């Protein structure tokens, strides 16, 4: 199964989206912490600008709703087969202004148990960075999230993919989930939408006993399609994800994102 069904570069000049990116300073840094906002409220702390600090995300009070492109609800429910400019113009209305690498991806999400065997923060992150020296336990993202693909890129690099909801699973409508489970089991592949960020992180002090020293962390923040993602988990079948990967909001650069698109995904 090809991960990328379709891809393109896209620039959104103006936007009236209620979603935004925000940064704040810290110490001597004019820009340090990064946030995803909804209606001006901080929805997610999406990490800092430090390349040798650990990757993290943390749900905040503003993460409490989906942001749906009403004009294309039917197309998203039945699932996209490719990308065209007319469709992207409609969807772009809910995306903040900026430069993006857009991809239509096949995803097979796995629901993560916080502190469990598949929790990145309690396992892979601890292995490379250790336990948080202040709190004395692994990072808690304050949301049950999904994991996508985990893939070795090179001898010292690893891809970790995260699919992150805007609200808890218990907020989902069970009838809607059941509807999408039925569709997926009938070989329909509905499409969710995400605003994505790539952070490439490595520890300041490398340890010889650790094989992988660079984590490519691809975080997809779901803005529409929460029921579809959970239905994919329940049916154990893939769906599609329309990812708007911001070129300048992560701890990465356009060259890294090109490599991700051409050689990794």
C-alpha cells in the first residue's frame, strides 16, 4: 500500500480560519514555545524550537472542537481519491495562511494507552532522553492519542508518526462512529483532515549504547474527522488523511520535508 496517494505544494495567502499558530518567548529567546490555537485560545502546546530538546505535545483548554469544511463534507465522507485545485481552495478556508506541503495519505492508526507499551513518551522518548528531571516521570500529553507509522530512516534516524485529536474519545458520538465503521468495512476509505508539523529532535549528549539518536516526529493534529479515525481503529482497516504540513512551523526545514515526502513516507 502506497502511503502517499497524491501530493502538492500549496500557499494560502489569506485566511479567515479560526485555527492559528502562536509563539512565545522564554529567557533570552524571542521565540521558544509554539502553540496551535482555536478561536484565539491555546489548543495545543506543540513543543519548543530547541533541536536538542525532546519532542512533545500537550493538549490545552482551547482544544475542544472540530473545524469542518462544510462545502466538502460529502467528498470527505466517501473518501478522496486524489487532489485538485478546486477542492483544495474550499478546504483551505479552514487552514491558517502559510506555505504547506499537502499530501493525501493512507493511515492505519493505533490507539495509544498513556503509560502503556505503545506510548511514545513512556518508551522511545525515555530511552533516548531519560525521565524528566523535574517531575520524575514521563511526559503526559493530557490526551489519548494515536500512533501512525514508526519507521527506521537510517542507521541513526527514526520516523515517529502521531495522530492527535482535538478532544477526548469519550466526546465522540457512538452512532456516528458506528456509521463510519460500517462504511470502512464496506471498503469505503473516508478522509480526515489534519494540520501537521515535522519536528526533528536529537539529544544534546549522545549515548553510545543508543542506536537511534535522531527522532523525526511527524505530528498530525486532527481538525476534522475524529469519528473516522476512531472507526479506523475499531475496524482495523486504514482510512485516508489529508495532511497540511506547515513548511515553517516545525523544527525542520523545506529540505527535510522534501526528503520526508520522497524517501520516507
